[in-house]
């Protein structure tokens, strides 16, 4: 069956490297987790800032920072300095697409002898290797501040217990037993990704049923493929601003608004910040890590359920980028400007794409992670940002946008 699937995909898909990506989806089918002793769970060193990350060992070398990405069918390595030191061999070529209106990213398949997550070991693991300097996802190589991605081929072996507030991630070999305090959402697997059904309220009595993807690799709240909205004969008539996102197929400029309600099983989210993106990533719509961060949650691949445990006295409230810059962290501690939103504070200020932001309100950018930057950008008021170019500083005033970032009530979880 595996050979037949590969043959069919080779006929249908254009380009050998695209067919090879399908081939890579099956490479790790035979690997099994090897638990140390009689253990059935393990806590992994983690970073749960904007997205969930874990630190793993590769070929006996510790400290590789890997993003957990339920939206990725396979696992990736980037050509960070740490990964390059492994001197991995180049296998068959790959072409990898995703969000973006540009060209797909190119890389190759490679093998590692072993990886270790806490007390769990896998042997003979295949990865996609992505040279960042050849991908439109990156403006410059020093944006590679983490080393790779763990996708469905590794994640499917565990139940993942993720607590963003505590900063902890634990894996388990057995299914999670839910409690009456959990919101439990059934999922299904299609093409090595996790999906569930949803009901979307676009306002003006426009209600649509829609399948969405669980994507921990997205830092956004909700990305809605606008093609589906148009196919239903609907349109979002609320206030929007222009934003930009970057994926494995480069940049996509799109509109962002706030929809009245998103219903997923027993979960109801009101006033959900939404990126209306056309095309991209095989036509999927996704819920991302910013929405999940309101919960301690379990992604249980054993029984295909997402369990959400709301934090005590928590309310769902979206965070808005009111300074209007898409910034990426650099390995030197600064941030690089990737995009400036036309309707927001930074537009026309003199800040340019490619500038390095070295300080925020008198604090060194090295003291900020992506989470801290997004929190600052969502804070109304005056902010001073300094860049490395000619040591220029800019005073920017973050203001709410009526109908977009204000007059959006809170929903108790």
C-alpha cells in the first residue's frame, strides 16, 4: 500500500521533490519510542512563550530547541549553527509549501542516528532539512533562533500535556483521563494532521460550518481561509486592518478582523481575532497557539482528543498588534522588521523593513522574547523603539482601532 501511494502521488504531483515530500511522510512509520525503565511519562525541558518548544538531544548532543507543530506532517531541521555542526548527509531533494504567496521552500531529506526527548529515545529518524537562506520564510539566516520542528511523525506517539503559564511540557505513553473540568474536543487525522469541526459566526446572520486544523506552529488565534467564506456566498463586513504572515511559501498580505464567535464542540470563543487569508497551506483554516494559551491543555494522539482546562478566573481576550510591525527575533538578541502594517503607528515613521530593533522603552531587545514584544505592541500608549541604523529612535503611540481591537467584549471560559 505504501508503494502504491508513493507511485500515485508521483504521477499526480508535479516535480520529483514534491513527490519526495510525500515519501518522507512514510519514512518514520517504523520508529518506536523507547522508554527508559518502566516509565510511562516524562517532563521535557520546555519554552512555552508564544508557541510550545522542547529541548531534545540529537545523536547524543543536547540542547536542540524544537517547536511542537501539530500543523506539520513531518519533522524539520533548520540549518542553525547547532544543526550545521552535526554535519548531516544530504538525501533526496524536497519542496515544501505552506502559507505564503511566494515560492515554496527547498531542502532535502536527512537521517539522524537518534533523538531523545526526556526519558524517551527514537533511533534512525528522518527529517526534512531546510536551509533558511534559500527559503522565503526568512529574510536573513540569523532568524533561525530555534533548530527545527517536531511534526506529526514524532508527536503521534504521545499525549502532550502543555501548561503555558507554568512553562511545562510532559509526554505520556498512555491516554489522558479527562475530568469534569475539561473541555474535550474530538479530533480526526487526515494527511498526518489533526482536524475538528467548527461553527463560525461572521456577523450579520452569517453562520458557516467549517473544518479547521489544530496548528500549534501558528502563533495567531484563528486563520480563516477566505475562499471558504466566499464559496458560502458570505463576506466579513467588520472593520479590518492589513497584516502580513510568513510561511514556507513566503509572505502573504491579508486582512485581519474580529469575528463575533467561534464554536468548537463545547468550546465557545467570542470576539476572535481572525486572519482572513486566501489560499495557502493546502487551503486549510487553523486555530493557533494564541488561542490555546488561555488553557492548560492536552493533545492526546492516543484517543484523538484535545482536552482544554481553563485557567481559574480566565477570560478569553485577543491581543492586538497596535504598533503595527511584524518583528522576528535574531540570534544576536535584536529583532528584525519583516513588515509594517499600513493602518498602524509605525507606518510612515521612518522605520523600514530590514531594520534591527535593538531596544524597547530603554530596555535592550536582548531582554525581550517574542511574547514580550507582542505584549508591548498590544499596550496602548507611547513607546520608544531604537534601531541599529544610524542609532535612530522613534516615538510611537499605540492606539486601539474602533470596531477591530475595541468594543470586543470578553468571554469567561
